[in-house]
C-alpha cells in the first residue's frame, strides 16, 4: 500500500509539474525593495528597470512611483547581489536612498 501511495504522489507531481524538495513546496522568492527619491515618472522607472533586468538573478521588476519604490524579485532559486542592484539604479542616473531585502537593509551602497 505504501508503494502505491508513493507512486500516486509521483504521478500527481508529474501531471501537475510540481516538484517538492524534502516534501515541501518551493518557497516564493523574496523581493528586494529599493527606495529611489528621484523616481518621478514611468520613463524614470523604465530606465531604472532596464538596468535592473541586466543584473544576474533578476526575474521581475515592479514599480510604485507614488511610494518611489522599485521592487525586484529574483528568479526562482537565484540570489541577487545588493551591491549590483544599487549600482544598476545608480547607472540609470538615480541615487537609491534605501535597499531592503533578504541580505539586509542598507542606506548606502552595500559592500557585496
């Protein structure tokens, strides 16, 4: 009976495309938020977003112009360098004031 249950679980996983490590569903990637005071319009957001998409591990970039936020989500299983994210926004011509993410909170360019 146990073997039948295991086969059933494997069959369901194959049909649904679900993969579980250790029996747990994969965790959702944790986003990093960058506060950018100069983020005033969609053109600014696009310029910064284009630079962020070039950073290794970046999966998605969302913007909240009213809150002056760039919300960067990593690809599943990927890690993003806080320094690389900060520098990408800087290269777009905007100075981040704060970065909050899984690697910590920063109010100056991170060292890594």
